[in-house]
């Protein structure tokens, strides 16, 4: 914060402090000195001042993505600006326009920025921190075949927490499929319908850390009593209790108390209860009392629907072919799917680029871990020969010319690395050579890559070209 540049503006003038336009103009002057012109034009100029009352400046953002991006990347600058312009009691509230209903506006929860923030929010806190993310709602959870049962059960639980046979409700599935979104949506929905309910969400790791701290401070009874007093207990990633015997034992007794009192228990895991080796058999048995529902990777149509929904939410205009490419490349992780779209927008807006298919390919390559790569040996042959300016048919001929041997060895190397073809198949493709020739070629290229910087750069460049063109 000490390195930030701030102009010494006069902020004590009462008339200035009562005019939202003038206040925000002063804020923009501060901000402009501390960000690039592109950032200033992209993220701050579109913001519109609404009103100022009791030293609380309200401004309007075009959509929720603006709020998320500013909150994550520019919160320090914004806080310092409000402190300098409005003083230590100054506050900033973001109002977000709903793109689907342009006439409606709502104040984003917990977006007040001020220098004395603890005093400002302390009177608004509930009896305990729920830890729920207000963005996780049923409304923005995309339904599909892979989550149909889990979503239906979640809705029933939110209407009648503790009163259905779905207790406990155990949701399981792979990473990034929406488990956290779904179980927190239940908590948020219950609080909307039953404001007096005591709801809490936390990960099993957080539960364990709190338990250890309770032991160290001789407050285990207080810790246990707190969770036994909940109406709805939501624990994420319950599999991380494996091997923690004392924590499991305490959780077992909390579970029993809540279940006997018809309080709702909601759990998530990466595996079904029966596969949680390392958990107490008593716990596994109780996890199976209610409903276990899995969440499967989304089908292509659902992945496209998720991307379209996010694009609309962020006010993005993205062509169908780009959305289909992203959905076809990232197949099993919704978190990466949405993250790719957000990064695509950020890259385009911050660098003043169009959202093109080429930019989408680069973004997918940077962010995806489960990318589908559909590359053939023919694709590799064409790419290598084009890059080295060699006729493609030459690498199948029996010649010892150095540049052609190198091209053939590179093509074999990439074929082994980027396709699922056998060594025999690769050898046959390059003039009927046997598998030992392919092994020799791969070893030669790997050795050159390790010993010659120029070769490493060449290999990396060709690989990037292949993946960009064919993945």
C-alpha cells in the first residue's frame, strides 16, 4: 500500500462529500494514478455513482463479474481511495444491475468497503458465521442428467430440513462437478425460507482445525455443544476425516445428537460412503442411513448450457462455435469450465482483443487439466513438415539427409507423446519402419532436447503449434 500513488485531494469540503458525482470523480482521479489506462477504462470508467448518504457512497456496476473482478484484483486500491476521499468512516457499496431485469437492482451482500469495517458490520452479523457463499443458489445451478437425483433431493431438503428421509444427505462425485455449489445452495435456501434456523457450512479440514484448537484451550465441551446446537450442519469433503480418530469420534457423537433431534445433516465426498476406507465403520454405517446421491460429469449439452449461462451472467458475447469448443475440450470439471470462460473474458478485455477461437484455444491450453486432445499422426506429420519447410512425403522415404531424418524423428517423437498409437503403428506410418526405429528416434530427440537449448526451443515451438492447431 505504501507504493501506491495518491493525489492529495481536498476531501473535507462538505459540498463535495454530499455530491455522489463529485465524490466518485475524486475517487477516479486517485484510481487512475495507480492502474494502467486499459484497466482504468475497462473496470472503473463503466461504474456509475448513485448516491451518497451518511458517508456511504453507492455506485452501480454493470454486472456481477465486475464486482468479482474488482473485489479480487483491486480491493486494496479501492479501500485506500475511499479512506483518502471520505475519511476513516467512509464506506462504498456496490449496486449490481441485473442484466435479465434491467429495472431491478440489488445491493451486493458484504460489499461495503471502509477503513473501520469491523465496527460497520458487527451489528449485522448473525449469532454465528454461516460460512455460506451467497452466490451459491439453486437458481444458478445448472440441472442435467448427471445431477438430477442430487438436485431434486436438495430441493426437498430445503423445503423441509430434517423432516425428510434424506437425512443424512450424502453427495459424492469428482472434483469440480458442483458438490460445494449444491450443498451450499441448500443452506442458502433454508435460511431464506426459515431465517431462524441455525445453519453452518465448513470443510472437514476446518472442523478438525477447530477441534484441535478446542483441545489446546480446554474448550472441547464448548466446541461440541456449538455444533450440537445447529439445525443444519453442512460438512464438505468429509473424506479428509480419514485417519483422524479423535476427530471422527467427536463427530460421531455430534452426528448422533443431531440426527436424533431430527436436525439436518449434509455431507459431501469424492467417494460413496462404502469406499471411504480409513473412516470408522460406525460413521460409514450412519452415512448410509439417509440418501447418497452422486454427481456425474456433465454431458456436452449441459456443459454448453453452463457456459451460455455464465456468459449471459457476465454480459459476454461469445459465439456458439467458441462455446462448443470449450465445452468439447473440458469434459469433467465444471470449475475449470467456468474458469476458462472467465479467463477468456479477462484476456480479451485487459488486452483489448476480440474473443476469437484462437484466443479460446490458448486459454483452454493454459487452464485445462482434462483437455481432450484429438491429434492424429497425420496432423503431426503435416505440422512438423510445415514448420521445417519440408515436403511431407520426404519423411517416409529412405533417405539419410540430416534435415529429413530430424523431421522424421521429431514426427515420431510427437506421435508417441501426443497420440495413443502403438510404436508399431507409428513406425508403419513413417515408411514401414519397425518399433525399434521409433524408440531410437524418441531417445535421440529427448537427448538433444536435454543437451541443446536450441533443440529444446524448437521442440517446444512445434508442440505449441500442434496443440494450438489440433487440440
